C-alpha cells in the first residue's frame, strides 16, 4: 500500500509526514510502530530523490527523535532512513551531519557509522569528506595565507596515503 501511495506523494509534505511517522513510533503499539517505520522507509526509497530541499529538516527531525526511540528494531528504522536519504542525496546528508556539535554524541556517531558500514556509501562518503577538507570555507577568507596553508596541510596530511 505504501508503494502505491508513494507514487502520488508530494515531496513538499515529506517533513510533516516524517514527523507524523516519528510521533507514531513513540506512542503506538509495537506492531503499529513497526508499520510506521516501514512506511517511512518505503516513502523515502520511492520519493527520496525528489526530497533534496527537505533533507536537512528530515534529518533534524530524525535526530531529535533518536534519544527517545531506544528500542533496537525501531531505532534501526531511523538509521536506515538516513542511509536511504544518503543514497539519494549523499552530500546533503553529510553536510547535515557535519553541522552537529563536537564531540559527537552517540546518536550522531551511530548515524555516521551506518553510512560508513554501507558498502555502496562508504567510498562515496570518504570522497565527499576529502573534498570538503580540501575546499576552503568562507571562514578561511579572514586568515593570512600562511595560516591557511598550515591548516590545509594539517587537514590533508592525515588523509595522505604513502
């Protein structure tokens, strides 16, 4: 049924839909919570390609609910949802995860780990992160060229393969 609904699902309503699903996962019976998680996965698989603009909001809502959803099977739906979004919009997912506070909490670590253990995503994640390290940010515009060179070398050096 979820696959049929996904054919007509408006991507601009994705954030509200995900929020409703996450709320149901918290308050519903175990079987209803599992059904809600399956619906979320199917909608993201089928419609995730059209949800680029919603990725930061969807990830934010998933991240907010992670501390309250501790049951292993339900938590796995959240982790899989992030991986599904990453298969559609890897850079948007990575950049959304990069803005999380440091040191990372266990929820953020779990999401990064899920991306790193996915055999299709892991090499792509590394490529995006390496490019991110190599690319100067807007904050670096106020640095001297000497400081900028030192920071670029320091950041790239651990990633260099001998």
